[in-house]
C-alpha cells in the first residue's frame, strides 16, 4: 500500500484543486494561501491557476502509476 500512497495524494490533491476551481467554492478561495493567490491574480486568475494545478497533479499522479 505504501507504494501507491504518493499517487493517491497527488491524484486526490489534483481533484480537490480542480473541483475548487470549477465549482468556485468560496471557502476554498478564502483560505490563507488561496486568498493570497486571489489577491495576486484576482478571482478569475486564481481559478485558472488552480484548474491548471489540479490538471497537472492529476496527470502526474496518473503517470506515476504507470
């Protein structure tokens, strides 16, 4: 099971970031770090950033399982 743990965390974190971006959850973007990203990039920019990050993490988690 330990072998799959990093892939599970990468995939799960990617799904979490992607879902927060797609569904535009207020509680997701009011977090300290997310709030900083919103301050720097604006709400729309932060959503795009987290969508890209989520897709990247899902992809990396999937590639590491191969």
